[in-house]
């Protein structure tokens, strides 16, 4: 470990990474406490993170770019399915829906909804965050059709909604107290695969 | 029309009904403008409605009872399916999901979510509002199993989530820009009935 100065080096990651993290964390804290993506300001984020506004603008061109990175951090990376069978991959993907590691997500994500519906720029931001997850599921379904595991005439976008919707309303809204979110992924996948009509 | 006084009778419904409506409307306006079911107060509702607090407490035992009635008014009555076939009834019910006549609902309902998840009393209120709609769909599915249109081993609660989830995330969250909410009910019902697996 070499250092150009005699000052003790702070432990852990370099200062610039810690500043980035502090800014992202401050953004998420403010959103979880009730700021909306419309009302939150770079000033308030800077104050909360203990940095100057210039520090934020050196790293992000504007508020929306920062919000995008903060919300991506909150959501984490999309899960990567193992690719052994469509059923197994879908259970992996459906299990990850609404399964946020960060408890602030449960407060932030639902209230994004009214905002993104009235502001096209915010809607684009929201789609940038959830789009990559949809893309992973779309690929699994396409592969299933290609390999003959799924119906050739499958409407893939509709199937994605059939797989995602149940978990999202149960995990995010606690929609039905008679459903257990931990066993729901496997049940949804199996019932979506088999259909509910009598043979 | 007889009246005990010489004062001109206001047109339309009696005064007490108009006061009830004004109170309910004031509650919904405040919620749509950003009050939450936790932060909204009987004082604020009374001021907005132009009535005294005593007028509210004469009609409702407390804030939660008023919120319950206001949110029920917002949601409207559950749709009544015609009962000709399971497919037709499910399309009727799925089409009604997230189809609020009142535009305030789109602002109020999503932000209920974080509140109802941390407060059991508010969760009960929320379930009182959405429960009757689930009950109508459950009855259609039970009838379908009984009549042999649906699989005998159907998991009805899971099927309800498969039918409701796609419409709810699309109508409430604009989840996927590549899905058309107007054609989605029929597509979801048909694909849920048939399943997505190859035969």
C-alpha cells in the first residue's frame, strides 16, 4: 500500500466511491421518507449527503440521471436464470419479483406510479429500471417457444404479465391475505404452464 | 312536495345527503392531493367540506369508518357477471380491474400500499374495499370447477391472482408499454384458460 501523503488513508473504498454511495443513499432515504421523484431536489440530496451541489453535478448531468442510478441500485441486478428448463428458469425469475433486499423499495416503488403516469420523462426512467428484468423473462419464454416447450402461438408479452402480475400484486400490495408469497412462484408457474381449463 | 317552512327548498337531494357527499368528496380530494390515510385528519376534512367536526362524528364513529366509506365510493360496486360462461364472466371481471371511473383513484390507490403494509388496521380497511371484488371472481371460478369447465384440482386463489395481476399492473402501473390494456382482458383470460405449455 503506497500513499503520497502522510495523512492516514481512510479505511475502505476511495473517497470518490464513498461520495457516490453517500449521494445515492441520501437520494433513496429522501424518497423513502416521502419525497417524490418530482419534488426531490439536488439541493436536498446534497444537504442530506453532506456534499456540495457541484459534487453531484460533477458525477451526474442532472437529477433524472441520478434518480436513474439510485433506483437501479435499489432494484439490484436482474436475476440470471440457470437455463436448464423453462419451468425452473421461470420459477427463479418469478421468485425474484418484488423481492427487494432494500426495505426502502417497498415505500418508494408504489408511489412512483402516479408520477410516472403523468410525466413521460419519468415514465421512461421507470421503464429503464424495470425493462431489463422483463427482457430476461422474455428471453426465457422465446427460448421455450423455440425449443418446443411452450406453445408456438404464445403471446409472450401477455405471458410475461401473467407470470409477473400475481407476484407483484402479492408482494407489493399484500393483495390477498389467503396467498402465501413464498409458495406462490412455483404455483403460478405451474398453473400458467398448464392452464386452468378442464381438458 | 310539502315543506314545513317557507324557505325555498334547495334543489336535488336532502341536505343530509348533500353533507355526506361533501364530506366524502372532501376526503377523496385531500387523498388525491397527497394526504395519506395516516396523515389525513377529521379537522382537515371538515374544513374542506365546509362543515363542523361534529357533523362528521354524527355520521361516522371515526376517521377509519369515513375512510372506508370514501374509498368504497371511489371503487364503486363490484361488477356483476352475466353468468353465461366462465370465459365470458372472467372477461367481464378482468375488464373492470383498475378501470376506475374516478380519476382520483389512480392517485390514491397506489400510495395506499406502503401504509396498509405497516398498519394492521389500515390493512383491514384496504381488504374490506378490495375483498368484495375478489369474492365475485372466486364465485365464478368455483362455479366453473363445479360445472366441469375448469380443472377439478384448480388452485382458485392462485388463479385469481393470475387473472387479476396482469390487468392491475398494466392499468395501475403502465407496466409494459408493449401491452394494450383494452385487448388485454380477453388475451389474459384465454391464455390463462389454455395455459402456455405446448401440448
